[in-house]
C-alpha cells in the first residue's frame, strides 16, 4: 500500500502526540520537528481535528493533543507503522494486513 505524503506527515504528527500524551503540541513545533511545511501542517492538523482523532488546546502551552479515545485506540498502531517508514523517504511502503 502506498502512503501519500499527507498521510505520512499526519502519522508523524500523531506519533509525536503519542510520545507526549499529556501535553499539547504546537503545529509549529510539529512542523519543525518533522520537516513539514507549516501551512501543510496546519491543514493536516485541521483534518485530524475534523476526524476526531485530535482536539485543539487553547492558551499557553496549547496546540493540539490526542483525544482520549484516539490515544487508547491508535498508540500501538501508530508506532508500529512509524517504524516501517523510512524517515528520509517521501513515501513509505506499508504492508496491508
């Protein structure tokens, strides 16, 4: 299965959230940490919010974070998928189960 660049970037952002589940992550920090253009990262964040996977956190230290249900459902799957993708590639190959 081919993974689009947008999906690859979204997975990178979700993996960052899985690693730090108790705090919000700013879009700027996620874009810089994963070499994602900021405007593209904002678009991905909005898609993740609409999907119900993440929620927006306002105020100092805000950003976005996994919803409770998403954190329970995707933590292990996201990290397993991330290990299969080469960080320097623009696309990664993931086996279908």
